[in-house]
């Protein structure tokens, strides 16, 4: 797996930069004056509820959507003034499958080679290379409409990396895939980032995906970045672990004095103790509680962080890729 | 170089898909057959000759042009499907200019139409239309020019609409007037008043005139005028097409 190198990015060059980047649909700002820097070789995650602006941001960076105002550079090229050069630097795996059903897997890749100007001499080799990465060699000559959802995704991923882009955009790369396939795809992605020194920007709804893959995560909501940090920092700042236990002698006064205890709730004879780092302090905590009948530890997750920053209410599903966004894409 | 490869890639995809969708090929052959054998023979039984030819033979060039017109215009609907299926995105983010994407699509659509022309030319041989190799080559080139113009119009409409249903509605308002006011079914030489005005501003009239001139002989305008009008019309349609694709 990709090794996390938090805090050491300052030396790497910036490959994606936005300055007050904004995209409005009528009065609504899907992306609202966003400032962002992504460094070379980084796996950068965009998290956010439906309609938060993730896809809109990626669409702008991929030059298929023009910003209303603000500027952005990808691989050093201005997305509005030099879209051609931006496109040569990037690979994309879209949210909705965009491989051609009536072509074979191989034909899809051949077409991509031509469209992205891969030199003739290395085309065959590149196709073999990516087919083996995604394990599709045996099915390459079958029409894509005979593929399963996971196979299509893998084909798209193969296509996205075939021209060795500097930057790979993944819009929900593992949406609707079974856990095995998801696991595989994560491995490919982090391998690639290391081997090819490729920068990856991905959106996802899967917290565990973001947590295990990303070097840094931006949680965005209503078109703005709410918070941006490494997954472990984000968790450290917000998340507490909860120790649920049943003591023989309930005495919360002494426990409250402990410096790592944040909060204690009592319910039906059970204590819910929020503490900073259960893996470190559990032993000590238990010495202060006296004998107990029962203990259970629930570790805090990135999900808690996400909920903390974006709230609990369900968003209107005027989601990305929905009818209205398509209508307004003009 | 990479632009040409881009055009080739898009054309190749269109051609492959067309050949794989047998329904598309078969259905596009049926309606011209009905026009020639049902309409042409039926109406022909009440008419002696038109400009020296049986009615069935007289409308044959018009029906070939009609087939090209329908196939070419309707091809524009596939851009809407491409967009619905999100396939288009892959092409739009490629480092290939929109003009090349458009060119690839135009060639793809023209290929569809010209494959149908080949079928119709073969049928023409069986109903003793006077087709010599030279005639076939000239007619083919003229039909290709017509096809390029009409595919461009279809793509302009497709690029600016969102739903296949909307496309069908709009295209019917373009297709049928163009066909009926083109002289495909009657000579345009002795029309009166408004009808002659409408046919003279219809660009397809010049296409039909040229193809009939090439295949059968009788024609209304000098051939260079026909070709010039079609060329001019194609250029205008293609320019609007490239602009529409840039906005996509």
C-alpha cells in the first residue's frame, strides 16, 4: 500500500492550484471561490455530501466545464487558456461509465490511444500493460456490453492511465462495486501513484476508501472547503473513541479528573466514556474504574469527522450528474 | 498528425458501431424500397412518362437523395445518445480539437449514408437505371457532398438538443419540407409561383438536380451551379457545426 508521508509535501511541486475558483448555476454556487493546492505524487480526496460540488470542481479542472470566475492551473497550464495542454496531462475516470458498449475492451483502448496521441511504437505494449494491471487480458476481445459493472470500471481505469497522465482524476472510482473489486482498485491506484509518481484526485462517498488511500482529504460542502488535512490529523482533532462499560461501583467523579477523558454519559447503569485515544489510555482508565462486568470500545472513524463537519440532514438529491445539472451544463 | 489520428479514431468507432447494429442497416434500406417499388410503380402506372423516363426511373435519383438525406440528418440523434450514455465525455476531454471531433463524426455519418447508397445503386442496376461506371462514380461523389452537408445539419441540431424525442420533432420539420420541395418526386421546371420560390431556396433542390442530371441526363441548372450551391451550403453547415461542438 501507499505509504503516508504526512507533513513532507512542502518540498513537492504543486500540480493543481485553484484561485477563487467559482462555478455558478443561476444563483447557486456549485463551487464557491475555492482555493486549493495539490502537490505532486499526492493522493488527494474530495469528500462531501451529494451536490457539494465535487463533480463540478473536477469537471472544471478537466476543462469540460468553464468556471464562472476565478482561475486554476493543472500541471502548470491554465484550464481556460490552455485546455489542450491540460487534457494532455490528465487521465479521467468518470462517475458514470463512459466506455463504449458496442466496442470490445481492446477497441476502446485502441481508440483512446489514438485520441490521446500515444506514439504508435508503444501502443501495443501500453495496452498489454494496462490490461494486465486490471486483469482483463482474457476478456479484451469481448464486447463491453458483456462485461460486469466491476469489469467496466476496471476497463475505464485501464483507459484512464494508459497514456501515463501526470494527474489522474477519479470521480467515485469504486461506486457500486463489490468489496473485492474495490480492494483491488485501491491497490492499483496507490501502486500507480508510487510507481508513476502520478498525482491522484478522487471523490468518494466511502470513508474507508478515503482513509486508506488518501494522503490528504478536503471535506467540501456547499461549494466550499470546510476542512483540509491528512486523515489521521482530521481524526485526532475531532474524533474521540467511546468506551462503554459497566462498573461494579459507579463513581464518575474520579474519572472526570483524568486528563484524557472528554465526556461521560450514564445510561441504564452503563457508562459511555469519550476518551481521546482508547488504544493508549484504556489500561489506565480501567485501573480507575475498579472492577467491571463488561467493556466495549468503539473507535472513532472518519465518518464521525464527516458528520461533524457536514451535519446529519440528508441533502436534496439534485445530485451531480442529475437531470438539472445536465440541462445546465451548456 | 494527432488531429488526423483523432478524426480517424472517431470515424472508426462510428463505422464499427454502424456495422454492428444490423437493425440500423436493414431499416434504412426498407423505406427507399417502398418508395421505388410501391410509390414509384403505383403512381407510375397512372403516368405515361416524365422527361422521357418511366415515373419509377424518374424518381429513382430523388429516392437515392432522400435516403442520403434521412440517414444523414437522423445520424445527429446519436450525439444525443452518446451524451446520455456519457460516452461523449471521453471524446470531449481528449486532447483533440472540437473541429476534429466534428470532422470525425461527419465522416462517420457520411459513411453510414454511403453504405446505404451502395445498396440502392445495386437495386438501380436491377430496375434498369442507366448506370455506367462513370455515372456511378460521379453520382457517388455528389451524394457524398450532399451527405456531408446533411450530417452537419443533423449534428448541429443534435449538439443543441438534450432529448432524442426533441430531436425527432425538430428533424421532422427540417427533413420533410426539404424532401418535398426538392423536386425529388417531380420536375421543378414548370412549377408556379410560391412553389418554385420555395424549391429554389431549398439547397437540396440543387443536390437532386445534380444527381438526376448525372444519372438520367435531364437537369434544370448547370451542374457547376448545383455543385457550388451544395459546397457553399456544406461549408455554412460545417462552420455552424464546429461552433456548436465548441460549446458542448
